C-alpha cells in the first residue's frame, strides 16, 4: 500500500488547503484522508492505516491536544508521527503538544515550502 | 501594544502567503459600524484575561472572491465553503492576535469560529472595550477587520 496522510481540521477550507499544499510541496504520498476532529480521527484510525497525521489544535468535540493524549495510549497508532498545524503558535501549547508526542508544528498561515521543510523527513 | 499594526501585519501575512491576493490596509475607522447588508462576518470570541472578539466583515462579493482565491475555484454564491473560509480567515487573524496578547503577559483563549451571513444584520459591540477597525482593499472591494478587547 502507498503512503497515506491523515489531515484533521474542523475547517473544510483548511483541509482542502493543507491537501493542496502537500501536493504542491512535492512530497511523495499516495492518498490523503480527512477527519473533522480528534474523535472522528480516532474512529477512522481503527480501520485505516496511515503513515503521517497533520492535526489542528483548536477543534470542537475533541481538540488536537486530547487527540494526542488518547492516541499515545493506543498501541496500534501511538508511533504514527503527528505534526500540529495551528494558528496557536505559542510556546505553551506547542510545548504541550510535543510533550504528548507531536513530531513538529506548522503555524498558519504557511507556505508549501514550510510544509516541505517540516514534513520532509517524516514521510 | 500597537493593535492597529498587529491586525494589519497579521491580515497582510495571511493574504500574501495563503490567498495570494494583493492587499492594501487603510486608515483605522473611528465611527461605529455595526449594521451590515448582504455581507458575511466571521467572528472569534476571546476569553481569559482579555475578553472580546475579533471579526472580519465582508460584502458577499468580496467574501466569494477571497474564498475562490483561497480554494482555487470559482465561487458564485455564499455557501458553506464561503462561511467556512471566512471563519478560518478570522481564526488565523485571531490566533496571531492571541499570540501577541499572550506575549504581553495575558492568558487568552480563542473560540471556535462562527459566521454570520444575511441580507441585513446588526452586531452589538462589547461594552467599555478598546475597539480597532481596519479597512483593507483588494481588487474585488473593501472589507473590515475589527478587534474589541477589554481587560
């Protein structure tokens, strides 16, 4: 199976823009899956295998921090790298995300080059 | 804290990096503007040590134009794509302002974006708040970014 990326964001606009930026960044992958919050992502990951996850932080239902917290406890998915894509670029929230296993972060707004720099070694 | 400069810089950065549309900031508007016709307003609530809201008010035509540039497609009506895009636009500006407020010693949380759209609507202001309204011009017209905060 080719490489797959999961994009988690409550904004359909942002999911489309992240997907487009991933393609423009020239990264090698075969499929992008989408979820609109952390809970929907956890449900999806029960049946789908992905190689990398990009997640917003501020989302309704289950936010990105709680998603990281729950994912960390699940053996089947705990090692999938997660990069946070967020408007909240403050040191506190990014530090919390990294302490829960996030592999990196991209602050919105971003350019495709930034996506490439952060994700290049992860996929 | 220069809120006028912060709003201008944050909004300009978003348009230059993600929407790819030339944008020119105007002088702050001092008169009260709270009635909007055939417009879309994206709103983010601010809570914590600074309370208030950040809103972006756009005529329908401008909102559709920005959404089209954002998503790379033709947009001919104010639909879910437009309200979501304008909410996300407000979210990005508010996220930037939150960071600046937090760096100045505040502890601010931001809400999930909400969006208002209609033929005519009025948005009441936060009482006793500091208010900054900046007009921005792009090819398809003018829109406003409004920040109201009080400690």
